[in-house]
C-alpha cells in the first residue's frame, strides 16, 4: 500500500471518529441517548448509558 493511500485511509478514519464524537456529544447535550453506531465507532459500550437517557 502506498504512503498516500495509508494517509488517506488514516485521515478518513479520523473524520469518522470526529463525526461520531460530535454525534454523541450533541445527543448527550440534548438529553438523548447517543446513537449506537457512533458509540461502536468510538469503541464505547452502550451499557454505560443505560438508565441515563430514555
């Protein structure tokens, strides 16, 4: 794999994680349960949010 391709892959992963973190933060701020897909992207366990949000 070329250096440019590795860089592009890493950059894409970084943006995916940034979007997921932003999604989780916005949901928590609004008092909603964060999206499961965003939690999985960040490697978080959704059970930590049980009982916190409806």
